[in-house]
């Protein structure tokens, strides 16, 4: 388990509704991976977008760097992958460039 993140956190990361990743009924393996990567609970952008993305709806969201946008996109995409279906199920759709980092979007087909 990685050490806890001790950096100062602003309200755009801490002002959550109090949800837990378990509230989204994700696959056990995905939940375990989320916690192994050091996530403790969803950030505000994740709380707002993950439930919508899990329904298959399109989302346009905006948040500051470091608020969890990449995980907000990847968690629902990974949840929709069928491990028993040995075909390509996610394709890199585009590369987004933000001020401080790059993130890749995936389209689950």
C-alpha cells in the first residue's frame, strides 16, 4: 500500500459528498486496484462523473489539475471491460494536454 498523500489539499479536492468507491458497485478487482494505488475516497469530480459514466452517458467535465479527472474517466471505462471477452474493448480516442500533465482518453466499445 502506498503511503498516504500528505500534501495540502484544497476544497476542489476535499469538498466531497462523503461517497465511497464501494457506493458505485464496482468489480472487486477494480476496487482493490483503486485502493492499492492510494485512492482513499472519490474526489468531487469523481463523485459527480463516475455514476453518470457508468450509465454509458457522455460527459463533459472540467476541473483543476490534480483533482482526479483521469481516474474519473478510467474507473468507469475499466469497470465496463469484460475480462472473459478476449477482444479490444478500449481504444485510445484522443490525447488531452493540460497545463501540467497529459492524460489519455479511452473509449469503451
